[in-house]
């Protein structure tokens, strides 16, 4: 367990204790609501975790860097945007991965688009997001995020990083 994880768990436990001291009834009500939400989302979360595991097994950093290299052209941009849209990982993993990809020969604008879609476009979460909000909101949010990623690529190309 990392120090970050220990800090987050400790803080959550501390705040739960503070909440219990302040108002036991509200805390109990909030915990019951959280449990019910968790149970409601499990049918969506379990297949999601399975899908994420399969995707992360199939899509290796080596594959990504080969398909997103300087010579990949428009194909590289499309692959970068699509892979980022369907892949899920923590920012603590994603940003070092982006650095590694660039070191392995991937294009900076392609990696920028990949990282933006990775962090903002959530096709893996689409079913859960549609259930929590609604399908129209989920589609709109993902579309706006995807367009934002294209704009980031254009800015990086214009700046010439």
C-alpha cells in the first residue's frame, strides 16, 4: 500500500468519525444511501472492470508507441484518440506512460490527444454514466471531450512542442 493510499484511507476514516460525532443519524443515512448506490451500480461496474482488465492486457505501451510514432501520420492521431477513448487508467499511471511513449518515439501531439481522451472521454464508463445521468448527457459530455482533445492536438501542433 502506497503512502497516498494510506493518507486517503486515513482521511476518509477520520472524516467519517467526525461526521459520526457531529450527527449520527445523518451519517447513518448517508452510509445507507452510499451502500444502496453501490449495490445499484454493481451490475454495471463488474463488466466494466472486466472490460478494463482485458483492454489493459491487450493494449501494451509498446503497441501504442508503434502505432503513434512520428511516421504514423493521420492514422496515428486517429489511433491515439480512439485508444485514449476506450482505455482507462489512473492519472498517476497515465502521465508517466505518456512520457514513456514520447521516449519510445511517439509523437508529442498524438500523445497529448491520447492523454486528453484517456482522462476525459469515458467510453468504458458510458453504460454507468448513462445510468447515473442519462444517455443524452453521456453522449454530449463524451463528444465535447473528444472535440476538446482534437483542439489540444491542434494547439500542440501550432506551438510546435
